[in-house]
C-alpha cells in the first residue's frame, strides 16, 4: 500500500468519507450551540454557487474542527464529504495527507503529479455518483507541498469544494493561499470566546447556568480558548472547585487551579512551538508583566 511503501504509519494522514446519515446528524437542527451564525456563514460559502469554498482560521483549540463538522452536518444528500487531516508526521512525506486515497489508485498513477491529479479526480467522481464533493482538510497548515498542490488543483478545476481549517494563512501553502487571494475561498476567522460566548458554551455543555463568578474565572484562566475552556471546566468540576447548586454551577471556596488534563493540553501546545518561539515564550514568562513604552 502507498502508506507502507512511503514509510508512513497507517492513519497518520487520515482520510474519512462521511456518509449522508452522518452529515445530517439526527437532531442537529434542534440543538443550540455557540457561534451558530459562524456555522451558517461556512454553509453559505459552500452552497452559494460562487467561489470554491471556505477556510476557517484560528489558533489551536479555537474550535475550527467543531465549526467545520457542524457545517458539514447541514449539507444534504447532494453532497459527498471526504475528510483529509494533515499532521506533523504526514507533512514530511510526499502526498502524506492524501495517502489513504492514493492507496486506491493503481501505482501507475503515482509516477507524475498530473497522473496523481487525474487519478484522484476519477476516484472522487466515481465515489460521488453525481453528488458535489466537499473536501474537508483539517490541519491544512500541516499538509506537505504536493498534497497542498493537489488540493488546490482539485478545487481550482471545479472537482471539489474545499473546506480547510488552519492555524494561520501564511502556513497554509502558496497554492491554497492563491485561491484565497483570488477571492475563490472565503476566510472565516475564529478568535477566542468573549465572556458572553464563554458563559453560553459552558451552559450548553454542562446543562446549567454558570454563575458570573464561575464563568469569569474559567474565562480568565482559559483566555477564551474553547479547548482550554472545556478541559479546564471538566477538571474544576471533577476537583470540586466548581460545584452544582440546584440548577446552577458556582465557584466553591477554592480558586481555579491548573492540573492534570489542562496541563497535558498546555504541554502539547508548547511542544508545537519551534525552538525560537519557545525561547521567546520562556523569556516572556520569566519577565512577567512589562510596562508598555512608546
């Protein structure tokens, strides 16, 4: 198989085909969730008939994958969703993120990029059976150069609609960046939760109103990052720092503290930094608050 021949661990460049039943997600239209309007913006970009899709941009843990999945759930039977996920491992290998799709092609299709493009086009058209193909590229900033080129060519040729999620555009790859510069991809930015979004998200996730003090403590500690927020909330509830009182969640006698799960999340995020970025981070952490001078 292509993955094994390339020395790529199976699953490191993940590709999933999402069925219509999974897309529609029983009851999705009845469940409220934070940033519903953002989801509708993504759906509009995919179904408007103009352009070739959208790119969701936000820091690690901002909720890009969540927004993308909610948008994909709202696509009907006329769409086939194919999911590709970049990773730090697959980014080091040619066509790494596309390896699962390429496994289904004859080896003769792998001899030249044009042959790869032709093979992928035929494969997706066969799978689609007349439906519109939506290619969801998660962690698009971790695509290798050849995968980036293939994704952009499939999109520019009208063979797929593209929904990409990335940390920042400069690391997206020049070919996909070109689609955005040509106004073919709509950019959707996800910043941190504000306080209102934090309170709303917590209430939806844990089934009860969070007191202003409890929500404010979690918001301040997480910086509004969706992943940190819910990791921290789960941990504080488990530790008894935040407790249930009738129909609400309130802050107990102890302050919010970082431990266990949230430490692992923070450690994983720090490990993604380059040596230079880590040096700057350590310097700033030692310096603490610095006066701002013109």
